[in-house]
C-alpha cells in the first residue's frame, strides 16, 4: 500500500468519526424542537465549531493547501451541520438572543471571507498561505479541544463522571488519533498539533472515567436510595394524615351521637 493510499484510508475513517462527533448534539436540538424553546442551552459551542470548520475549509482549498480534499469535505459538512443547529436555535430563541447570535454568525462569516480574500490576493506563495491560515486553524481547533477542561475539573472536584459521556470521550480520542496519523503520513504540523493535543486530553478524560467510575456509581446509587427514602417518608406522612383524619371524623361522630 502506498503512502497516499494509506493517508486517504485514514482520512476517510477520520471523516466518519468527525461526522459522528458533529452529529452528537442532535438529541439536544430535537429537545429544543419539541419544547419550542432553547431554555438554558447556550449557542457558544456551535458558534465556536462553525468558526473552526470554516477556517479549515479555507485551509483545505487548493489555492491554499493542495491535496487536502478530505480536510475540505469533512469541514464543509461540519459547517453545514453547525449552520443547521444555529438555524434551529434562532428559530426557537427570543429576539434578544436571536439578534446576538445572528450578529456573531455574520461576523464569523465576514472574518473567514476576508481571510480568504486577503490571503489569496496578497500572498502568492502556497506555503505562506498555508502557514497563515494553518496558524489560525491551530488556535481555533485547540480551543475546541480544550473546552472540556472545565468538565474535567468538575469530575476531579466531585469525583463523578456522570456528566462526562464515555463514548464521546472515546470518539474524541479516535478522531484525534486518526487525524494525527493522517498528518504524520505526509507531515502537516497544523493538523498534528491540535489533534495531538486532542488525543492527550481525550486520554486524560478516559483515565478520569476509569478512576472515578466506581465512585460515580456509588453516588448515583446513594442518590436513588435517598429519593426512594423520601418517597417512602412522603407516603407514610400521607397515610398518617389519612388516619388522623379518620380518627377526627370518628370523634366528631361520637360527640354528635352523645349530644342527641
């Protein structure tokens, strides 16, 4: 198998895993659609991912970095998916949120279009074009990968992985590993750096999951036991009140019979 064939195969696997990650928020937006409200959901992750995907689309263009078709395809798809999420968010948010989010989307699009125009018109060397856009992609992609640090901090503090999904961490590891391998076959530091960081962070997440899995199950069991205990106590209170009510009724009936 040639290096180019191996690179293409790894890139296709990376496309599939990345697509799964892009589609992972679908249940959230189904919930928004059913409730006809965004409630407390924030658009920040989708705005950040949109900017990241659009930047990588520019990087993958033949006029910036030739032979990056698989980078172009997955990030083009990611851009469309994020725009759909944001459209649903706009449809079910109030006017204030709608104006704010739409303004940010237009700002991001304008930034990326301006970046493409300036790079293509002012920089005539492909390596320099790739370097300029690549540095921005590294920054944006790294920001996406380090976003779960707050969740990891909460896991360590609470000793619970209840809000750090195992399969999402596993998929992030597979995604980062695929794109790192893809970039190592034909050295591309702008893909290696952010995805290498993503692999390390995903591994830390999985280590935390293994370390705190038992304590998480124990906490969940204790919470369920507590809820069951409260239900039993509430039921007992209801029974006691009913019995007290019945006793009062009998006493009234007895007093009424003596008066007659």
